[in-house]
């Protein structure tokens, strides 16, 4: 069923009881053309673009838990493309462009809200670094505006802009096209659209081994039986190393917990996204009114999906220095996702050392914004065997050749 | 908050420490290939389970030591000196 105003109106007369299931909860067949391991945003998007862009619909998405229950449901739902290097700028801006058309393309309201992102400068050095950064974005064709302190204040009046502030705001820059999107809607939108094109979405199906013949992957053994495939793609974020080990190779990835939290909902007070690289604070207000706070990694390897109290305290302290007016809010929920951090904080999208096995990983703390392009480029290499031009710079070989795309210092959060 | 047993100072809060990554990595010789150096610099086992790792009591005695810690439960299985072999 195509979602439309007409369908809503029709439902109004029948108690809104006519809505069908959004996507099929499929059972595994014995064989597919392509299997995607991981039913988060990247995996579901990969399946959708395989069907949509390449006409390959005999595809299964295998999810260990439930779709969108991993990092897709454990982020701060911010989308932006304020990266420094041309390779990253192209990649992430294409992702943002896909997000801009995604509600229409999927016929599912992903609630994209391009409320802008403001990076704060707290020192003269920050001001210089941000001018360089904003200018690099412009050189890459992505609009960025350098802001004075007063201009920052006009965009976010709740900030403590007084000269006595412990973290004085001296200025910053804005990317107006950045914003937020509804994370569950992104997962469900891709799932519904992929399912409608014939993709099988299979939940509670954990891959326990890769089946190989003469060194090539020909399928997977799962908790729901053996499934064969021509090609297999992995999109498993923080669990990429676990799957790589099953397949017999290693990745340049370390898994860390990245936590975030929301306060109780309050009336609208902050209509942009605030990022303070100096403190690691990452603050926005959700459509429901909660203050969403994200920040730095818990800096030790973890698969625990829960954050450390020490880091939580640091996140809240940093947020309250910027917004003293939030000090009386109660925290409502907190969560942590296990993110796949790579040395240069850039992704890996392409072949693995094992023939027929491809991977999309290494997004680290920034996977949500990259869901559309991650799916688009993994689908491309799975369908054609050739790297997508946008993914050419993001191959596993770069960790041997040394040609890193070092966004580690440039992507906005210290990690 | 993790409680980490520094071999010199005893049990202290996690916030006094910094994690220095995987223990017992052997630096390859300069004559080794790019492949070997790439493996050494970037590629890791990144296990889900027991992980041998170096920690530094950076806000305390400043000394390095080794831990074996479970990356799922965060339970610390053993603590030993930086120069000791893995248990």
C-alpha cells in the first residue's frame, strides 16, 4: 500500500484499521543470490539498493536480533556532511543528498529535519581551525557559514554566551543542511521498501559460520539453518570483527561503546544541533522535546552496549557548561551502541580477503548519517563486483599502503 | 564505573586510568614488508570476550600494567606487570 493523505482519510472512516503490515517477517529460503549479514540501517539500505538500483531481488537480510535494534536504535540521529577531505566530503554529502529525498523515495516519512548544525569555537585556535574546516567544505562544494559569537547566539539563544562562561563561545560555523532524522523510520522505511521489492528480512537469525568452498564463501550457517548465496555482504558495525574472525580474516577495527542519553521532554528551546569539539558535547532537541546528549567514546574496548558512568558524568558536565539552563532536567533514558572505530575514522566499503565476501564497516561514531551511502556503495560492489567510485578511497588495502583518509582529527568528535 | 586494580596502588576508579590497547604486540623489524607493518599498526583481533590489554594509572602512580578483561562483562580476570608474559 502506498502511504498517502488519501489513505489516512480513508482510514479515518474505518477507525484506521486498514493498515497492512509494513514489511514481511520472512523465513529463510535455502538459497539466495545475495545475503546481507546485519539488519541495521546499512544492511537494510544495501538490500533496498540491490533491488532498486541493480534489479537483484533474491536477497536476504539476516539479523541476529530485530531490525534496527543495534546502533540504528542507539545513536543521536544526526545527519551532516561537514567533513574535511574531498573523498569524505563526496561520500557523506551524497549520503545527505539521499537523505534529502528519502521520504519520497521510500514513501515513508523519515522525519528529516534540516535544522542545521553549529560547531562551537572556544578558543582562538578553534576559530582558526574552524575557518580552515569551513573553507575546506566550501572547496568541496558543501555550503558552510563562519559565524561570529552573536550569530551563534541568534541561532541558539539558550547557550551560555556570557564572557564569564567557563567555556566561552567565540564563534563557530554552521552547516545549514545538517539536521536530524527519525532513526526507527530510516530502518523501517528501508525495510518496507526492500520487502516490497521482494527482499526477505529475516530476524532472530544469527550467522554462526561462513560456508566456504575452495576458499570462496558460498553461504552461511545460521541459527535458523544453512543458507547458500553467490555473494555475502557484512554490515555489522561493532560486531564486524566477530564476523571477520568467523570468515578467517582480521580488520583494522576496535569496538568501543558510544553512549548518549535524553532528558525528560520540555518545550522547544533548541532548534539546531550544537557540537562543541573542544568538550565533546553534542546536543540537540528531539521532536518529542527531549534534550539529546551525545559525546565521546568510552575509551576502552567494549561489546557491552552500556556506557561507563565516568563518561556519562563528563557528557553531562560538558553539556551543562554550555547550557546551564538544562541543569534541573531529569535524565530519562541512556544507551550505548558498540561502534567499529578505525584508525583514520573513515569507513571500509568493499572486498575482503575472502572471495565473494564483502564488507561495509568502520563508520565508528558516525554510522547513522552514512546509512544511505553505505547501502548504496555496498549494494554496488555486491552487484557488480566493482567498487563504487565514491568508495574507491575506502578500501581495506589502505591500511597496508598507508593511504589513509585521516578524518580522525576532522570529523567533529575526538576519537 | 569500573574499579581497576593498579598493581602498585590497589583498587581505584576507572577515571584515574587510560587504556593503551592490546598487550604483547611485537614490533616488526624495519626490513619487514608493508603487509607486516600494516598488520602491526592497524589490524587487531578485537575479541568479544577475554582481551589482554595495557592500562596506565595516568592520574595516579603513572605506571603501565597489563589486564586481562572481558569485553562483554568488563570483569577483570587477571592483573600483571607490564614486563610479565601473558598468563
